[in-house]
C-alpha cells in the first residue's frame, strides 16, 4: 500500500460547508487508486486527458446525511454552481475518446443536462428505476427512479461494447415471432441492447454486497456502465466514490480506477472492498457484522434474517 500525505485547506463557505483542514491521502494497488480528499483536491492529482470513463454520483442536495456532512446547499443555484466546478475539472481529465455518466436528483438534472450539452454530446438520458417498499407517497406520484446522463466527448470516437451488455429480449423472441422486415424472414433475436429504462433493485441490507453507506449503488448498475463504456486496462474515475462500488467492480473487470472520497469511514470501506488494505491507522477493517435477528421499527425482535 502506498500512502502519501498532503495537507490542503478547502473552504466551502459560499455553500455553507466548511472543512477546516482536510488531509489528502492516497492509497493504491496495481489497478485501483483511492484519494482521501475533497473532490477538487483529488481531481488535481489526476493527469489531464488520462481517463477513459467517468462515473459521477455526487450528493444530490436533498438533505441526506453522509456521516457529518449534510447534503444541503443554500439554494439550487449554489448546488449547481458547485456541480459545474467539479464537472469542469472532471471533463479536463477525460480523454478525447472518453465517456461520462452523471447522476443527480430529478430536480437538479435539468440544470446539469443544459450545461453539459454545451460540453459533450449527450447520447442517453437513462432512468434507473427501482421499487420501494418503504413509505409510499399518498398525494403525488412517489419517486421511483434516479436519472443518469450519458455523454461522450466525441460522438464519432468512443467505446460502446453493445454485445457485452445484452439482456433478454422479452417481446418478439419469447412469442417466437418472425421478423419479416428482413430480406430473409428470421426469428427475432433473444437478446438486445438495453434501452434507457433500467430496472435494477436498490442495494438492501440482506444482499451480500451491502455496505454501511446511505447511497450505495448496485454492482449490477456499475457492471453495465463499465462493460459498455470501457475496455480491460482502461482508466475509470469516480469523483464521489462513496462505498467504492465503481472501484470494486472496475477491479473485478480488469479496469484501472481512481476513486475520490472525503469521508474516512467510507475510505475504510474502499480500502477493504478493493483489498488495498486490511488495516488503517491501526484499525482492522472488517466487513459489517450483520445482525441475524430482524427487529421492527419499535425494536421488537422478529424472525431470522436470511441472506438473499
Ligand atoms: C451519492 S454518494 C456516492 C455513492 C457511490 N456511488 C456508491 O456506490 O457507494 C456521494 C459521496 O460523495 C461524498 N462527498 C460529498 N462531498 C464530497 C466532496 N466535496 N469531496 C469528496 N467526496 C464528497 C460523500 O461522502 C458520499 O460518500
């Protein structure tokens, strides 16, 4: 494990967040590099035009708590200004043939979409759809999706491995229909490239991939993004690594990756999940010990929790 200590000061007084003095520390193995840093400091460590794929999943300005950091900006304008800053810096890191995936809330995405379409070619507006068994909206339509924008720097030269992400085609082929639009009528293909509505369940406590992070993205989602928009050996950048899903999946698929994260609790997850370290600052980095007993909201013990 390589660890380099650099001290930096970054003030977010304009958006009400103040990080007095943030230590910047770097860890790596052969494929993965982790920067424990504020996003802007971490990005400074990445060479310009050296990255093939960016997956950016920032805080959404919706009041979620990431440890001590509360995801609230004083206004939509302040939030999107902050986003424009790290987006601009991230785009500098992307190769001319590179691709970018950006997530944010449904409310903020229109701002980022308008801004980004001046900088990159937007190829898809993806809807990551999931079901929710939690509290249901009664007076409006509950939020069951998160938007993902997919853009490329050069629409004539970018990676898209369509054959690697095909899914089952549930229409013509299942009904054993023939495609008469072809010169020689042929049965419908049984697989297809997924459209822009992705149904992928959220990460749940009982799933083996679960980590203690309030906004962990599913490995299946990252697998699709990484397989489609990068090749083995390519470099992937995640400026808001969180539980390090991007880096863990990239490593498993033989890609290099760089993850930036400012919360030390999540750095510990990243170090363990990527196998970079088993200890940090004398602490053993153990996976979460899941309770085998289910409790309801009042703390009443119920049935045993089964792994799914
Ligand atoms: C939506 S989560 C990312 C989740 C991640 N995609 C995953 O699968 O676990 C956003 C992350 O950004 C981190 N973060 C927020 N502000 C940051 C900043 N200024 N610099 C670096 N990381 C930041 C938070 O600690 C949080 O873990």
